């Protein structure tokens, strides 16, 4: 399992923490940056991770900005991408089980580091349930073809 990670300056510290945690758990992480807390526009941080998820060069992605809002909005503009903003463990579980989100987003100025690690763990350890959720997910993407 290769996880792509990206962040802007508002998510930098949290990205570093979650990255370390997941590597300690044995996951392979491809870090698309940023590597410093210098300001960067969050759509630019979302782009390489979304493209890597789309072309299959990573299996999934985790994005961080100050709130998680801007970077999730940016990520969801990429065709086929389902990026879920998660601030709690239940949402992280549902983001995989029901929405099969390939990317989760978190806010470095909003949630604590231990919670962020639990959110990432829960999402990675959950399974998509398929069934009726397949139909609903297909409908999410219908507007992309119009
Ligand atoms: C950057 O200051 C901040 O706007 C950004 O990290 C994010 O919170 C946007 O949604």
C-alpha cells in the first residue's frame, strides 16, 4: 500500500506527524510536499496527489491544509476523485465503507495530532462495503460527463 501525502503550510506539521505514524505502522508513503512551513496555495498542494491517485501511481492519498476545507474542495475537482474531509473517526470509517474515498483531508489547525492518526488508521483499516454504495458513487461522478 503506497499512500500519497500532500499539504500546504497550514497542514505541514500535521502531515509530518501522520506520515511518521503511518511509516511506523509499515505503510509506504510518497510525500509530495511541502517540506517546509513556507506558504503555498493549497490547490497546488492537492494537484500532484490527485494526479497520482488518478494514474494509479499511489493507492490512495491524504491531504492537509489549515482547515482541510480548501484542499478537499480542490481535490474534488479532479475527475474521478472522491476526497473526504474528516474531523472524526466515524466519518473516516464511513468515508471508506460508504463513499470509498480514495483521499481523506484533514485540517492542521482544527484537529489534534493523535486524533489525526486515529482518523488515518480508521480509514486505511476500513473496507468499502460495495452494494448500494456502488450506485450512489456512480451518481456522484455523473456530472463529470456532462
Ligand atoms: C491557509 O492560510 C489556509 O487558508 C488553508 O490552509 C486552508 O485552511 C484553506 O482552506
